[in-house]
C-alpha cells in the first residue's frame, strides 16, 4: 500500500494494483483496484468488486489527487485501519476534461 501512496503523492506515471478483502458474514467481499497515474498527475481508477468470488460491479473514474501533505501524513501511519483508510480516500474529486474515445 505504501508504494501506491508514494506513487500517488509524487504523481509517478504508471499502473498500480491493490486488493482489499473484507470477510463479512456470510461471504467474502473483495475490491480489486487498478490505478493508472497519467503524465499530467490525474488518475484513472478502475475498481472490480467481487462478492463470494463472483464479479458484481466494475467502475471507472477519472480523478485528481489530494495534496501531497495528505499522502505524507498517510505514509507516517502504522499498518492498520488508518492506512487502509488512506488508500480508499486519496482522491480529491472527479477531474474535468476526461479523455473520451469516439465511437
């Protein structure tokens, strides 16, 4: 997770993956997230949600990052719920000018 947070803080272009698993009763919920950090620093976030090992939802969004100070604070956190919260709340808002491919 720290690698992802550093890449987001620095706006390092690349593709980053992480998975968060939750074990509610009954069944397993899992979110597989792929982040594409673009050269302009904005991010395309793709999330695949699973419930009981079956895909249930797939979303994409084009977002901006929170200020560097947010990530610096997160990187000081020990492993645990606060660090997970950082990985799930890093985006500031939906970015304008989302690239769209013609049909």
